[in-house]
C-alpha cells in the first residue's frame, strides 16, 4: 500500500506559524519543539523542519544549539540600535554611490516598482506582509547602489531582525500612499543629483517608519502580556 500524503505541507505549516508570530499569538522568546509541532499538525519531522528553516531564513525565529527554536526577541533599545545603523547605511549609500549603468538600472527598477504600487486602488485590501516586503526591498535597494556586499548583508540582516514588526508599518491606504509618494520623491531627487535633499527626505522616511515600528512593538507587548 502506498503511503498517504501528509495533510499539511512545509509551506502550510510555515504560513500558520508565521501568522501566529506576526499576530503575537506566539510571544517573543516563546519556544517550540519539532515534536510539539509534529503532534499538532499530524506530520513527520521533515515538513516541520522545512517550515522552521523558512521561519529562520525570514528572521522570525532563532535556532540555538541544544535549546531549539524560539520566536525572535527584541527590545526598544534593540530597535533603536538597528534603526541607527540602518539610517547610517542608507544615508551613506545615497551620498556616496557612483552613477554607473548598473546603479542607474537599479534606480529605474525601484522607480518602476513604486510607480506601479502608487496605482493601488483606495478600496483595495491592504496586505501588510506584502507591503512590508516591498518597503524592505526599497531600503535594501538603496544600500545595494554601493555595490558593496558587506554593506548589503548588514542591511539585510538588520531588516531580518525587524521583519515581524515592520510588516505592521504599512497597514492602511493612507500610509501606503504616503510611502509611495515618499519613495518616488527620494528616487527623483537621486536621479536629479540632489543628494542632500534626498538624504533629508530619506531621513524623515526612516524616522516615520521607526516611530511606527516602536508603536507596533509597544502595542504588541501590551496584547501579549495582558
């Protein structure tokens, strides 16, 4: 008799666990074991391990040797430090990158993406995860203009630590419209060589995101511990 396929795949398990983490049904630092998840989803260890690996790759879960997996923990101080580093990296990138055929293509690609995003209808359903990922691509794209893999990795790692909070950053149409307008203005200023103005607008954009993330963090803490 052939073996029956398992009801839950790694992808479905990943989606369920990700939603729990983003909604703070799992609080920061909460641990879970492969066995517990295998029992819950009635599957073997293989899809569970694959799902946990995806969560780790997306910065939502940490794996410690001889301890297991747990939801990433952050503090307000951690958030401040990460945003200070991100701000320094992005402002440096806008000031120092060289206009080359490669960097010009990257700027054009970012501009095209956000021109498309700006057409999003006011009555459309806002998917915070989708828009959080799009916002992340924009900011990482600015650092990528330097064509420095060390800086790009540092930026990616910083965003990974904030991902489960940043997905709450764009969750209304008004916030989406503001983000589109800000990003397109920053790109236009860069294209025009007005780097000082681009840095100023970028600093304001990052500060607004930082304030939203801090507010989301405090709100989530209240939800988790009440």
